[in-house]
């Protein structure tokens, strides 16, 4: 890899020369669409010729474009894919933090979650903090709106630890307030009753593991599905526990769930405090737990924001609009 800065008509031009020509079609994209995306986002000009790209424009933006291209090229050298989503992710990373630091951590591979079907890396500064918290803590609270990856990344970490042998099983749970916890009135066995409420977790599992492996592990109990109400009295050892939609747990339920953690276990509690479905006047157990456990060793709370939404850009704008409306309501009293 060679970097040069040459004089240009409109200012200095930074040139990058890549070593492996075979990777460049994937780096540049069809008809250079990946380079065009970076140009549009940063307001720079990128010209490609053979294994060299020349970047010109505002010096700060040129520096960011260089970091993005280097990080994407490094992904390709590790056998990982590069798509428009990865372009946008790298841009979010460098905009959210100091340009070099946010991307270079990705380049080093320190925050890559490896699962049988895909390698997962953070796509925003908030996700970067979240993955770091998942790696370093026994109990992690992931709070934020839909689309920020709080559930998906938790499942990724759980699958990684299960397939590496770090834990013996995954336990998936959530409060079923939509069914009033009266699951006995729903048809089928326990898994049939709770499955509709855990669809996002299943989607993530099948995205990270071959279908036959997921089905086999569900059958053997290595991956267990249990409604929150049925966790009472258990001690979950050597397990990775994910409590999803936790904003709908009461304080009593939350305390019960948190005290199920056994030896060599980890727990992730994910939820959106703006989407509480509990009766009016009942405080969310998630909010209560985050406030109560602040500063406790081994516990981390990560707040993901609209800027961490990795779905369609419109979703991020919708979330921001609702957040602004809620803030105005609180201000008006």
C-alpha cells in the first residue's frame, strides 16, 4: 500500500496505490458505484486508474475518504464482503468519532463478531460501543429505537460464544404483554405459543447459522425459548441469555430475570424505553434496572440513538422526528 500527496490544480491530491488488483472490482463496485457513494457523501472527487485512486477536495474530507477506502480494502483482504451498506457503515463510523480512530479499530478486526454464516462489525459509533460492552461485561443493557441493531448484535455475540464453546446454550426470552402473559389460551406447545413474539430473534439466528444447525440446537435445547414468566426459580449457568423487548417487563419481573444469572453466564437486556406497553402508571422494569445498577461492576448500559439506525435512511429521520416531538412534549409539560 503506497500513499502519495501530489499537487493539483485545485489543491493537493492524495493517491492510494493498492497491492492486490483482484480485490479492486469489489472495492470500487460495479461502474465505480462504491467510489461514487463516497464522493456524494463527502463532497470529494475520486478518480480510479488501474490499482490507484486519486482523491481531491477539502483536506478533512480527503482524510476521511482515505480512511474509509483503507478500511474497506482491509475487509476484502480478510475475505469479508463490501457492499453499499458497508460503505455507509464506514462513513458513519468516521463521522461519529475522530476519523482515524473509528475506522482503524475496524481495520484491526478487534470488534468483529464471527458467526458460522457471517462476520459482523459495527456500523455506527454507537454499535461500536455496544459490541465492546457485550465483549467486556457480564450484563449489558442495550437501549434504543428499532433498527439500531441492539437485538441483532446480541444474538451475534451469543452465537459466536456458543459455537466457540464459551457457553453451552443460548436462552431467548421476552415478556409477552401483548398476550397478557396468558399464553395458555394460545394454541400449541410452549415454543408455538412464544414463537410469534420472538420472531426478530429467530430471524437473527437463521441469518448467522445454517438452518439445519439452528433447528438441531433448538431440538436439543442448546437454544432455548422461554417466556419471561417461566424463568422464575431457575439458575442459568454456562448460558448466554437475551431478554428482548425488556421495556415491557415490570420491576419485579426484571429483578427476577437479572438474578437468574449463574456461573459463566452472560445476559443482554434489550429494549426501547419509548415503546412501553405496560399499563399507565406502571414503571418499566428496564428503566428501573438501568437507574438502579448504574456504576455496578460488570454491568454496562449503552444508549443507541437515531444516528445508529442502520435500516433505510428514512427510518433514522422518522426516529429523529419522533424523538424531537417527545422532547417538545416534555418541555411543554
